[in-house]
C-alpha cells in the first residue's frame, strides 16, 4: 500500500496521520438484491454516485427488501465508497430518500474526530486516488475491499482546522463549479450551433446570398427524383429530393475470417462497427490480409449498428468490417459534401435503427434514405461555408476543452494544498489531532 506519509514530508503542527479505520466506525457492505423500476425502498448503486451527485429520481428500487432494513438504511453523514467497477468513487449522503445501499458499495460512518465534509473532500483528492489506483485488484472487474479501504491513511488536522479547510474548499469549489458549469453549457450551445448550421446548409439558407449572386446556370443533377415529395420540405430552385443510392456507391462491410486479422500492420487497416470515430479519421484496431470489402481514401464511413449514425472519412485504402458501410460519391460529388450531408441527417438515420439487443439499419434502408441534392457548384459552396463556420466552432471547442482541463487540474491542486496544510490558517490554540484521537478512543 502507498503510504501518504511517504508522499508528504511533514505535516503541520497539530496534525497527525490516521486511517479510515481510526476515524470511522466498522465499514459495512451493502445489501445484495436486483434493482427494480418499482418499489418503496431505493437501492443506491455505484452507477448512481459516479457523477458526484445523486439524482434520486433515477435511483432504482429494491426487488427484495432486507429483513433488517435499519441495518442498511442510509442516513445523512454516511459515506459510501465503490469497491468494484468504478472503484474508489465516493459519496457523502445528505438528506437521502428512503434508501439502502447496494453490495458493491461500502459504508463508512465518520466518528466525531473527523468532519464528514473534510473526509468527503479528501476522498476526491489526488493523494487518495493514487492509493486507490495501486490498490485495485482483478482483471475483468477491478476491486478493493473493506480491509484495504480502512487502512487508507488520512492526514488529520485539529477539528477546528478541519472545519476551516472545509469552509475554504466550499467557497473555492462553488466558484470553480460555476465556471465549469458555464463551460459545459457553452459546449451544449456549440453542439446546437453545429446542428443548426448543418440544417441551414441542407435547406439552402446558408448559400442563399451566394445563389442570388451566382452568374451561371444552376441546373439540377441528373438523378432519379423522389416521386412523392408532398411530405418533404420545399427546396430551392435547382435542388431535388433523391436517394442516397442515386448519388453514391454504398459498400456494406463484411468481416473476413478471423484468421486474417492481425495487429502487426500486415495487410489493409481494418475498420469495423462499434469503433470510436476520431475528430477527423477513425483509428483502425486491426489489420487484415484477406479483406472481403474494401474502401478507398475519402470514402465516408457510417456506423450502421451499435451505434447507428456516426460518420467519418476513410483515411486510406482499408478493409470494411461488419457494422460499417463505406459511401463513395458518384458524378463528381465530393467526400466532404457527403460527410456533412450524413452528419446533417445522423439522427434521422439513427431513428430507423431496429433491434432489441442493439440497434441496426439495413443496407436497403441506407440506400433508400431520402436526401436533398443541390447542383454541383452549390455543393462546393456549401462545403466551403460549412468549413468556414464549423472551423470557428472547432476553435471555440478546443478552447473550452483546454479550460475544462485547466479547471480539473486547478481543483486537484486546491485539494493537494488543503490536505498538506497550505489552504487554511493554523491556530496554536486548537486541540491537536492526536490528543483528540486519544480522547475519542478513551470515550469509546
């Protein structure tokens, strides 16, 4: 186990080293039962506490209630720590609803020697997380147990100083949380802005002034038009409603034999469903020496199962696996036009997905998807306008991301200072922590 007294050179006067075992009652494992959408007794789980706040409206109920309900009932001041899955996440219970805690949580009840808010802040500190990262065990399900958790060392100031530290932390984190909340709201607004710009682009609004000043002829492209357009939005002159198969070749992915996979970069890069798309290009997870379906550089990848809808550009000649389709523009239609077109209708395409285990769309659904198609010169202008607008959004998003990272580091720095005695002033008149520990011990 990592010992914090090896990390901190010295503690301030009046502080001492202790453990969770010394400042809390005996740790307790939670109640084992399945979660239910109905009931009267809530079941608090690891997944309910990982954000740092509990939304009781989404916390499920116990399928089976414990015979000794009081034994597991959560009370204000309890601290629960996850022992499996999201190992180490903690939550200080305040004003709980009628609830018990699940078996993957361990409850600690702080003794009078330690302020529960002080301990709750410590359980978010970088030093605590350093210990947790080294105490995880297991492969499929990393975990810690009560024996390990109760041995975790805690730097303990005098009780009065603990409260001064908490007061300072609450002020600083209230300000920091407000700043982070503003940044996250800006991220949401950027997402909405991107959606609105894409919508305007494929309704003709983004290039309206360009069309009015264009000196040439904007003739519709030679494609088969959708026969019934009564339920479809009206398009600008020269635009037509057609289908995806009219403007592109669609290559549905198919997984080759697993014996042809490798990680030695032998063959073609191999993309398949469930991959995470990067900002511009996806990253292959494997290579393939005997591909069945092949995409070319500039083809647009679209995920057609679990999840349906995400798109990106193929960076080079590649093997297309199951769960993906590659879309290749015909008749001069450029990759970025198709990419933006597919991103504009991502939600609509995703809504066509069917299935119980996971959602998927068929090749026919993709081919017959109805799209608005402008003349070729206007397609090029649409791409130009979109890249101009979206590049600004990308720059703002990068700035927001950097500020969020900075805020997270600042929060960790504040906690580091708090638990090394550098955040709140010491008072020589405070009862030293070791004397308080001894007194509480003798009282018990």
